[in-house]
C-alpha cells in the first residue's frame, strides 16, 4: 500500500511540476543577420541595441521566435513610424490585427503549447511592395527585402518589421512587444491532489482502528 501511495504521489508531483514549469522564447534556425539601430524613439530601451533579423529571402518554416513549452503569449503594440500602411496579424482571438492607421486594439493574448509563434507583419503600400513575412513560415514571393527584427531585454522580446520603403534598416515600421506567462496548473492536478488527500485520510482512519 505504501509503495502504491508513493507511486501516485510521484505521478502527482510530476503532473504539477509539468503544469507549473516556465516556458521560454528563443530564436531557432539559421539565416540571420544583425543591425545596430540608432535614433530609435519608439522604445528607449531599443536605442543603440543590435537587432537580429531575417529578410524575406532568408525566411523559412524552421527559423524564427520559438516557444519551448506551454505558455500564455501577450502581444503589445509599441508603435510605428512608417509612411506605408503596415499591420500585424496574430493567431490570437481568431487572427486579430493591429493596423498602423487604426489602432483600436493595442494588446492581445493567446495560448500555445509550443512551436514557432504565429504572427506576421504585412504591408499594403506601396503596391509594388505588397506582401507579408511570417514568423511561423516563409515570406510571400514578392517581399524578399522585408525583414523581421528580434531583440530581447532579458524579460520581453521585441518583434520589429522593416518594410525597406526608404532602403533603410531601422526596424521602426511596426513594433510589437511579446511577453509570456506560465499556463495555470490543469484542474486535473488539483483533483489528483484532492484524491491523494482523501487516500491519506482513509489510511489514517484504518491505522487508528
């Protein structure tokens, strides 16, 4: 009986540890370049920092910002200094969209078990540059010069779109901050703990009798 109880307790501890473990974000894959950005006033902590980025020509389905476990992901619109109509779409709330000309939504959250984060940067202007570049996939064929820049301050990640309309790599054409938080422990974990408590109570009663 003691061995059985120990096995159940071990399983419960493993379940709870899995539910409470903290996931992390990192860049995976290859094809990256780097660029130091200056005179950056969208987010003061980004001024003078070195951004790691992928151009549309180098973007594939195996590189980008990757989540290594279950987590709640929050995207926050930071700002945009673009003459073009740029926007970002995210697999949160049925592919909600941030737009530079109509920011009705400045924050959205979703949950992901693991994998490449599902968001994209897109532009409608000028027509010759129409296209998109996706963190979780390749860029459209007519957008090889578009780029996604990535930077972390150790707490949050920043994803920055560069539409290259003025042939500059300044990464201020659309900026999102990305934060993650642990997913709550599953209800099954609490039920299992309750079951263990009941088993312990029954065992104590039997011992007393």
